[in-house]
């Protein structure tokens, strides 16, 4: 027992390059260089003593070892994944096939040198794909084989394979199945005492797990912060959006008070504005919910023609105010759809056609292609650049300058969600200055 503080690198080299290396050691590592350094020192000292070496390693590690040691007649290097594939069935090692694969290699090495020193990382390959149980089984198979054939073995494990707290038991099992443990670099070993070094290794795994947890918490915290920012933006935008139709409603009510004569016409206008506010609020509810759950559709047999005409009726004032001529070509097409949500789709597309349409004519068409109801809304306004065609369907994404056009950047996002939830699709054809054509297809 040496009482001088040392490092895992020094300890590993001294342990493995000794004349009589341990029967079955494990080398943990974070830095590939540490692994290569220790294994190369191990092999070089063995080759110098006239012993043979077997390395069952990944391609980069074989290349690095060859770079350090060079080709040697007593050095056998095999690919870890290809060797594993010879005896793994359904992710588990098969005892007989393991023996049939590995024993001849050890015998071949024994025939070449006075003793056999093996290094393997097939176990780590299994851990990396989440098969820790299989890795431990493979460790047992190696231990069994060592009872029959004479060789020593060093297993290389990336510390990263045990990066979460849930990996603690597996890490302890791996340590327990080896006669010696060499920790990854970055810690100080006060004593070269096996029990002490095992304790240090366990602490190293816990530190790694804590680092992972801290990083995960930071990520969650950042996500929460972003979500809060998005919500704050959304609330201020939403209140701004609601203010406009409420102001119109207020003016309409005042006008009714001043001149109650036109009561039928004026209350009709008030009702339509109130309807627009209601559908804006419906939409805000959907937006809030869509963040963490799917929309619950309330499907029943409805006619897309009826829904579209109804929505167009509610836009009468707006069309008049914007002096937008609208042509509606519509035929009856019945499907099992959620009428309120499909109404929102029509309403969002028409509202955009008016808003971005530069007072040019708008054409709406409803038809059937046999299996789908097809709705198209065409305007001749500012248009959309090709690179924005995908983006505008994302949440809060806007392509028009906000100083000229108000909006939440939510209408198309929710429109697409509604359409897709119905099993349908929405597409846009447009170019800047050439207007836009939005086509929605809903399966009947
Ligand atoms: P909003 O109109 O509130 O910004 P939308 O989600 O409805 O949000 O639309 C997203 C963006 O897509 C708009 O900001 C605009 O840039 C673009 N857009 C949508 N419809 C049209 C259209 N008919 N013509 C031109 N641009 C449009």
C-alpha cells in the first residue's frame, strides 16, 4: 500500500504494466486518451516480456492502439461490434457461441506468447445500447472462461455509460464483477488501496450523475423560462387583439344609443361583432390548450358549404370596410367534422385574405373531390415568399411587417392543428406581390 497521493493514470499504468497484472480489471474513462494510454502501456510491457495480447476494441481504439504499438506478430486486434455479433442473440450473449468465438482467439494468442493479456470493450458496447444486464452476463462468461484458459483481462468502460443516478446499481455491479478497479482521470487517489479506490470510483459515478442532473435541471429551468416568456408575450398580444373588436362593439353600441331608429340593422352588426369576439376567445382557449394536449374534436355530420356561408356572413362589415369584393363558389359537401373548429379554419383564412389582401378581390371555393371536402381561399394581396411557406404555420411565426399588420402569428398554427387533427392537410401557394392561395382538404 503506497501512502503517496497518486492519479488514476499513474495507478492504472503501474497496475496493468506490472509483471503479474490483475486477473480481471476494469478501466473507467471519460477521456479516450486515458484509456489508450493505459491499454497501450499494458500491451507494450506484455509484448516486451514475450507475452501475447488480444484487443477486442472499437475501430477508433484499434487504430489508436496500432498507432502507439505498431503491428506485432503477438498482437491480435478484433472489432468489438463484429465479435459481439457472433454470439449475441436478441441482445443477450449466448454462452456456447461466446466460447466458440472467444476461446479459439485466446488459444491462438497462447500459442504465440508465454502468457495472454486481453483488453475488451464489448461490455461497454452493450452498456451504450442500454443492455447493462447483458454486459454483466458477458462479464460472467469471461470470468468462467478464465477458469479454463489462462489469460488476464482489462475491460474498458466509458464513465458516460453510467451518467444518471439510476445507473448507480449497474455501476456497483460492474465494479463488483472485477478484481481491480481503475477510476477515470480527474480524481486524486490518497492510497493505492483497492477498497479506497473502489470508493473513489463510486463517488466519481455519483459526481457524474449529479452533473447530469444539474445539466438536466438547467435545461428544464431554461425551458420553463422560455415558456413563461412566450406566455407573457401571448397574453399581451391577445389582450391587444381583443381590444380592437371590443372598441368596434363599443362604437356600434354608442351609435345605436344615438340613433335607435336603425335598430334591426345596428343590432345585427353588434351581434356579428360579438360573434367575432367569441370566435377569437374560442381560438385563444384552443391555443392555450394546444400547448400541452391535443384538441378534443366534437365531430358530427356537417356541411362545409353551410359552415363557410355562415362565416362569410359574419365578415360582412369587415368586407365592406375593406371594400373587398368576395366571390363564393360553393357546393354542398358533408363530412364528420367539428363545426366550430372548421368554422375557425374558414374564419382565419378569410381574415388573413382581408388583412393581407390589399383590398383586391377574394375568391372562396368549396367543393368535393369524392373523398375530401376541399376549401380554397385566394387573395391577390401582398403574398408570401417561398422561404416563409413552412414557417408561417408555426406558432408565433409571422412573415408580414408588424408595423403595418397586427396579429398574433397564431391563426395559421391553430388552423393547421385543427386540419391535421381532422386527418386533413393545408397547403399554400404564393409569391411576394402575387397574392396567396390556401387550400384545405378534410377527409369526409
Ligand atoms: P397573423 O396573421 O396573426 O400574423 P397567422 O398565423 O394567421 O398570424 O399568419 C402567419 C403569417 O403568415 C402572417 O403574419 C403573414 O405574414 C402570413 N400570411 C398569412 N396569410 C397570408 C395571406 N393571405 N397573404 C399574405 N401573408 C399571409
